């Protein structure tokens, strides 16, 4: 297996759905290729970074919607409904 | 039924609100706006750092949600669904505000020498784990801005799969594409995002 193929098989590797024979080749490649090991770690870290940057838990649950914004939204929805 | 100004909701409350929403009941929709509007405003403020833009994004998100209400799956939580729609509305606004165009996805894929055996540029490790780096506001902003640059069809899949936690089949149904297309787009979106955030993550490492 070559580096390009590692990046192609990576999504199935992450999902745990690689065919056992391919998995064995994949892991053998990782054993000898530092670049691919770094690439996989960064791929996994990217998923975490995206998830955390957009995470729901950071939103302040105590915030209330200003009444004028709520009214503006309901007016806009009314227009959408009529069209 | 949700009470005025109420901010917490149970799964049962959400199911009731979702039923009203799917039925196009204006009272149910107003309850949804009251229940989740404040939380969504906090999300868009965090992404946009501008009160007027944040409010516009919330309004756009609710209009999108209302138009797409029939796509809300019976088993999905309204709060998570709205969260993703609001994040997307804010990212779109961020992209237009900065006058940035979306990036060409092919240019962000890993590049190899002709034999496919070696990366064109050697890879440099990121020393800090993502949760530490993204714990800093400027890095979190950098990552969100990078997501906003992804082409729409890739960004939507990334948001639904990685941010909203939907499965491949659900994402495919909602976007009207095959599950295989969802898998391919997700993989390419993640690789493109890796490439976009690498300079920031390497800068922290030095």
C-alpha cells in the first residue's frame, strides 16, 4: 500500500469497516510511514477541532431572545407562509 | 407546551414542538423561537462577534428551519437540528462579510509525488491536542472561519455528520444524495479542513 491509498482508505479505517486483508496492509504501511501516522492523527484532531469550535455546549443557555427579534422572525415567517 | 422565556427542554417537549412545527402551526413555531432563540443567538454571536449580524443570522436560521420543517426527522431533536442550521447561517454570513469565496476542494487534498508514495510537503506534527488549541478563542475563530470557506455541499455534510452527529443515511436523505456521496464528501471535507487549519495548528506548535 502507498501513501495515497492510505488517505483514500482512511474514512473506512476510521469507521472500522475496512476489509481485514486491506486493514492488515494499511496497518503495515503505518508501521513504516511516519508521514501517514502524522496525517491520520491530524485527520482525527481536525474532526475534534471542528466539533469543538462549533459545539453547542459553549452557547450560553441563559440567553433569552430579545422580544423585537422574536417579533421580526414571526413577521418574516408570516411572509414566507403567504408566498 | 413551552413557556415564555423557557430555555431548557426535555426530549418529550421537543417532540411536541417538532410535531407542531412539521404541521406548520404558527403557535408551535413561536414557542420554538422563544425556547431556542436565545441559545441560537449566543451561538451566532460567538461566531460573528457582531450583534446585528448575529441577530440577522438567527432570523435567517429560523426562516430556513421553517422552510425545511418537513425534513425534520421524527427521531431528531429540534434543538440539535436548529443548532446546525444556525451555525451554518452564521458561517455563511461570516464568509460573505469577509468577502471570501469558497475554496476549491481539490487544492486542499493531500498532494503526492507522481508515484503516490510520498507527500509533496513533509508533514509537521501538531504538538497541542485540538481540545487545548480550540480552547483559545482565536484558534476557535480560525477553525470556524476555515469551515465557512468549504464549498456548500461539503460544509453541509461536515456540519451534519461531525457537528450535529447525524448518521450517513439520515444525512443522505436530507441532502437528497446517496450514502456513498455523503461518505466521500465528509472525507474530503475533513481533509480540506485539515489543510486549512494546519498553519494555525503548526504555529501553536512552534
